[in-house]
């Protein structure tokens, strides 16, 4: 008979030997997911024996994790800004830094009567859905080049109860075909900003599992900042605001790109690691 505690100990050892960081937390989170418990509630169930089907599933999930598949894809959901998002390898795993981006916009516009927002590269829909939820007077258009990503974002909007506030569209920002909507008050994007050089050195978890097109522009990491800033004259109102998440080391370059494209009052906010992370500007 294998108890919860035995299996956590064994699998911690297994993941540790495979080189997985924080093996115990990984082992506990996977088991908690299978048993439909909160992680800390495992501690109240240490003596509970595992059923055969639970053991089979646990082994499968541990094997996937040992091959460096991100925990979030194995569990299939992520919490972002207190909301639950379904994810798959078709979408970038939402990151805590990106919560800062959503938070900035919510703080700036929470008292505004009506606000029309464009989210470019929506992925799982995490930014668009969070904004729809916390800015009740908003209407949002969310685009992505990936049909699979849009399908997941649509599901997430439904499960979070904001389907009526977001229009999702498959769109390539680099194509010459324009969106039918314009006159946005806000444009937001967390673009693929990793340089082709840095991409080579990413961890296995990112490089082998997350969608490459969501991570890197396969160039200098600035192409999306460039194209989005330059298309603001089509999509953004005069006086409208542009918000980006910044990749490491891009702060000055992106400030230059925004200035060149007629943005003023540009400001940058750091993340918890003291790295320039969010940039915003006002369109002249
Ligand atoms: N908008 C999503 C996020 O911020 C996806 C971004 C992306 O795919 N680059 O997590």
C-alpha cells in the first residue's frame, strides 16, 4: 500500500534525480491536482492510501515533468490575477510579471466611464479577460495569429463570465489587412520579445514546450514593439495609451521606438526583481 506521504517522498526523489528544480513542490502539486485537493490539504491526508488509478496517473504526470514539461501544461490550468485559465502548449503560460501590466491598466482606467481596448497577441486571453473582469465599463478586441490560441481564449472568456465583453479575432499584426475596429483608448501587448540569441539559452521547459512564436520574434526582440507602435496611427485614438510588457534589456530601445512613433509622457515601471517591466505612453 502506497500512502500520500510515501508517494510524495518517492516522487520527490525521482524528480530530484532528473534535475527538476523544487522537486517536492512539483511532486505535491501534481498529486494534489490528481486527488483534487489543495496542496496544503495533502498534509492532512498523509496516511491516505492511493488508489490504483491515482497511482497510474501520478506516474504518467511525473514522467512528463521529468522530461521537463512545464508543470502548468501538465495541470492544464494557471491562476492569473486570481482568475483560472485553461492552458495548453498552444499558448504561452501566463506569468506573474504580466499581472503588473494588467494592474497598471486597471489602476489607470478604473474610474473611466467607457473604454475600448485592443489586446495584441492575446494567447490564453489572460490580459484581455482580466481587464474585462476588472474594468466593467470596457469592451475589448483581442487578437492572436494562432487559431488554437484564440480557441482557448474564447473558452477562458466563457469560463470567466466575460464572453459578452470581448471579441476575439485571428489576426497577424504584420499583415497589411487591417482590423475592422479602430479608435481604441488603449492598446496593450505582451509581445514575443526574446532575441534569437537569447532563445538558444532558454531552459528546456521554455524552449521545448512553449510556443516559439509567443516567445521570440526570431530577430532582435524588438520587431513587435516596432510594428505595434507604428500601427497606432491606424488604431489608437489621439490621446490614447499604449502599454507593453518589456523584455529584459529592451527598456531604452522601446522608449526610442515609442518616441519615434509620436508617443509622449512615456513611463516605465519595474517588476519585483527591479527590472524595467512595463512601459506606457500617450499617443500625440
Ligand atoms: N497575452 C499573453 C500573455 O501575456 C500571451 C503573450 C504572448 O504569447 N507573447 O501571457
